[in-house]
C-alpha cells in the first residue's frame, strides 16, 4: 500500500471518528437510550479501529526509519570522504542561511 493511500485512509478514519463523536456529543437528551447506546457502540468501534490503524502505521514508520538509518550507515561506511563532503556542504549552506536572518 502506498504512503499516500495509507495517509488518505487514516484521514478518512479520523474524520469518521470525529463525526461519530460529534454525533454522540450533540445528541443529548433528544434521543432514546437505545439510540444513544447504539451511537456509543459505533463510536467505540470507530475508536478501536482508528487506534489499531494508527498503531500499525506507527510500526511501519518505525521500521522504515530503521531501514533508512541502516542504509545511511552502510553508505557512510562505504563512502566516508563523500559523506564528509556532503556534511560540510550542508553545514556551509545552513550557516549561510542562518546568518542571513
């Protein structure tokens, strides 16, 4: 699943959860106990699904971060002087940008 598709699904689920919770909160005394129980059940279900989805996404992000860090480590070990040059260039650019402010 692509990153854009995953983030779109998460946004949709969070919107759905927010809508459900708003519906529960706005429907105070004008609804029957049965309808309120039904809305609470729907809100709990949406909350559980969203938490599970966010947990899965967090795990994927952590795994991807570890893989990128490992790849960067391998690159730096194989190309130490290139890495020093890149680091120096980034430092110079940041220094120039920060002194302009």
